[in-house]
C-alpha cells in the first residue's frame, strides 16, 4: 500500500464480507451506474473509468467469495489489496457482528495492513424503527480496530452513496488519514509534524523563522503549480491569526501557524492538500523519504564496509555546534530532540544505538560522544559512524533530515575488500568492528561498559541479545581510530556459525575467558577453534586475540601454561590479562585496533587448517615438478637434435654443371663467399653458434627444361631459413 499512490497500475480495492451482504450488486452498480437484475455468484475484476474520480487514478475492484472452499483464494486477494471494503447487510445485524468477530481479526491474522472501510449495504431494507446512528454503532468497533479508515452506509437499488464508497476507498489509499492525524486526540501525529517542520525550514530561505509573502508564494507554486494572489496570502494569514495569534508575526507565517493550517485542512477532510505537500518534498505514505531521494543501493562486497566522508563529518561537526545552544560542549536531551525534530524519530532512541556511546552525567551526549573526539581535525562521529557501518542508507537518510544539502552519495565511501587489505598488509579503514565472544560470566559486558566509561558493577546480568558500543581509540603517532565492539552472547554464536558471511563484516575477534575458571577457558578455546575453522572454510579469516579477564582473581593452576600453549599452537599473540574491576585494561583497546590494522597477522590456524594447507602445498609442488620435468624433457630432445645437426658432415659443394646442348654455355658465375650463418641458440649457450662458411657454389643461368638439380641446397641455408635468424656477413 505504501507506494500505491505512485503505482502505474492504480488502486486495487478488494471487497469481502459474508454471503448475501450485497458485494456484487455494489460493484456492478458502481461500475455501470445501474442496479443489476441478475448478478453472477462471483464477478471478474472490474475496472472503473479513469475519469470516475478527480485524481484520475485507475481503480480495480475485486469481488470475493466467502465460501470455505475459496478461502485460499480470498486470502491471496486480501494480501494483494491496496484497500479492503468489508460489507455487512443493514437488515441483518448478525453480519455486522461478524465484522468484529471474524473479518477484522482475519485481516490481522493475514497481516493485511491496508486501509479498511466498513460498508453497510441494503440501507433501503433497514427497519424504519431502527434508532441507532452510524456513529453509535461503529464507535466501539473503530476503537478496537484502528485500521478502519471510514464507515459508510449505502443502497445499490436506490443509488445511495454508491459512488462515495469507492471514492473514499481510493482516497484512503492515495491520502490515508492514519499517518497524518490522531482521530482520538484530534491532533497531527508526531511524524507528520516533523516532516512539515522540515518542509517549513526548507522554504524559510532567509532563516528568520517565518514564511514571508514571497516564500509563501514560492511554496504554493512548488506544491500546486499556481501562485497566490496578494489578497489570498493576506486572507490566509488573517484566518490563522484569528484562531491562533502566535501563528503570524511581523515577518509572516510562523511554524505554529503553518502546522495549524494543515490541521484545519485534515479536519475538514482535505487530506489531499497535506499529502500533495509531503509528496512534493519526497515523502512516501510512511512519511519517510522515498527511495528516489536516497542513494541507490550500495554496490559492495560483503567484506567491504562503509564510512562517512570528510564532507559529511564536517557537516555534522557544524550541526553539533549549532544545536549546542548553551555552548557547554554537550548536547542535552532537549537539544538532541531539537536536532532530530525534522527526522521521523531520533535514531539514538532505539537499539543498537541507544546507550552505545558515552554520555555526560546529566544524560546528554558530549562532544566526545557525538564526535569521535581526538586531536585530528578530521574526527569521526561515533554514533553516526556506527549507523553508517551497520545501515549506511539510513545514515544518509538521517543526514538529509537534519539538513545535509549535498549529493547523498558524497556523504559515504566504501573501504577495501578485506582479502585485498591482507595482500596489501594494511587497512584503509578508520572504523573497525570487533566481535567480542566468550562463555557466560567471562566479562564481555564489563569490557563493553568500561569501553564507554561506565563504572564496574559486581552484579551479573546475563546478556541475551547482541549489543554494540563505540568509542575512539588513540593510536601511537597521534592518529585516532573508531572502534565498534559487538558483543555476541554465547548462545548466539551457534546461530551465526551456519551463515557463510558471519565473519565477513568484522575486522577482528576477541575471545574472553574468566582467568580463574578452567571451564570458562575451555569453552573460550572451543569458540576460538570454531570461529577459526569457520574462517578457514569460508575464506573470511580474521585476526583474533585472547583476553584473560578478571586478572584480579587467582588463575586456575594450569591457566597461564594452557593459554600460552594454545596461542602458540594457533599462531596468535599471547593472552592479554586485564581486570575491569581494578580498571587495569593493559592497553587492550589499542592492541585490538593495532591487530585490526594488520589484517594479515594474528590469524589463528587450526590443526585441520594447517593439514589442509600442507596438503595443498604438496599438490602444488607435485604439479610444479611434473610440469618442470616435461619442460626439461622437451628441452633435452631439442638440444639432442641440435647436437646431431652440428655433428653431421658438411654437404659437399655442387660440381660445375656441364650443359650438353648445341648452345654454348655461358661462363660459370662463381658465388661470393658464403656468409656466416647463425644456428639456433643452444639452451646452455649465451650466444649463437657460428658455423663455418660453406665452399663457393657455381651458379649458372636458369637451366633449360631438359635437366634438373639432383643435389640439395646448403644445410646451413636450411637452418637459417627454418629459424629465421639474423644473418651476419663476415667482412
């Protein structure tokens, strides 16, 4: 339904309800403007004329059967609907009761989330003694089922409100009430207010907090392709000022007045006015920016990450300073709300961003929390870096909501593939994702809490869902990197291992164990082997580190020896001891980033992986040996042929040819000294082999037809022609 307003196929309305409630008669009368005398049990899809309603959007009405044998087909049609019309018979109260006991719950069971209209047919047959109004009958049902858009009664035979039924159905699709207006509270919904506020700010060119006459006229032309006359602008402002004095000031129409106007339009049923404005500024029916307002799907490999560009970072730094009204270097909750007041909602209010970054004692977001604080001017945004890493399109969407005016694609860039980074033996990333794995009670959550400055708590709370924290890590040389820690519960690892790309998105994995508990160590080792094996099998190997947590406790007897042996056997660094309780972190976060920056190192190797590599090396060596032997064999045969040619006796010179003919032979012509001919290069030699010059050959004019040569030409001339070698003439 969300895109039906723009769909070229038009609006699809499905009519459903109990048998005998007047479904087919309603459809035929709406399409033909005449009541049918004979109605078939089930009508084919019926298309109304395009000019039936002002929007000129094609409307297709689909009839359905309520019989048990057609329930499957009914469910299919309902799921394809843009709007659903549920009918009941005004003269049969039981069919009205069935709406709330069967039909509306059935729509919810099928997860049909489209506008619903309740239509009472056969109004002409209702008992004249019936005293309840439509509002009295429908209010309880509408309170229970908020998806109901409109309730209406009609009569096909009397042609009462037949046209209106499908007009309201179409309107419910093109201009739905639910996203804009709270019927119970009689107010604009928060997301509608936020979108209209953004539109107001975009139209307020001089940034004085009000739309002057010129700005109002520009807004009118953009949305409705028609200018406002001066008296019309004056009239609008007067209407607002009468009802809401603060809606107009000396500069023009204020934001309060702008919102008031739209509330009036909606209350009067002119929802198309507000929807036209929203759609002109790129919003869809969910009051979010349409896909054509956002960057296209990002073409990247699964092991490539996305980061903000310096242009986007500079914009966000400026935004932070703009909304830090009191200049205390922190955005308080009210200031944060103001920052995202033009977005559908604040992205930081939900997982995984909620509580992912450091906050001030008063609950505000500090500059260190909002920005990846450090000495470098090109600091990264922490929470925005996390959102860009996990959901780059949503990151750009929120940038646009808060005022980013550049090309959306210029706000993000894609990093190298990880296997390419391994070949380069370095990483181009500034944001690294680290998996934090380990058994229960190993100290994973304590590590994440300490990373964002939260105090140690001795109370154990089991982590059931994945969790993220993000902070900046100062590196040697004054560079800063953003590190994202992703905690995965022990049970969650088994759910992720079957996925081939489980490790593709991360840069490093850290395995924690309780250094005082031998069973914790054994389980951490098992997880390390499982993850390393997964990387070897899929090609997504990642650097790994072992962290011995709770170093303030005595280690189990063989703890140090066992952990050292395992790290040596698997070819990774020795375990890093730390104690979050004593705040002794042993530079663990810096060491994590350092290992991530060197993607070719610290990659664990299992026994199976080592055997597999040795097997492949053996196969490769065997293939190379066979290939070399074949080449040497072919080379030896060629060399043998060359030696035999060199040992062959020279071809004797041709004797002078005496021509037996009455014609006197011309004097013989003696050829010049034969040139030195270069034979083919020997594989072992460094230059051509020089052959001795052949004896002179007597040449005669072209022989007559009665004789022919019986001798072969000089062999050195054959070799020179055969190998096309350069002839050097010895002077």
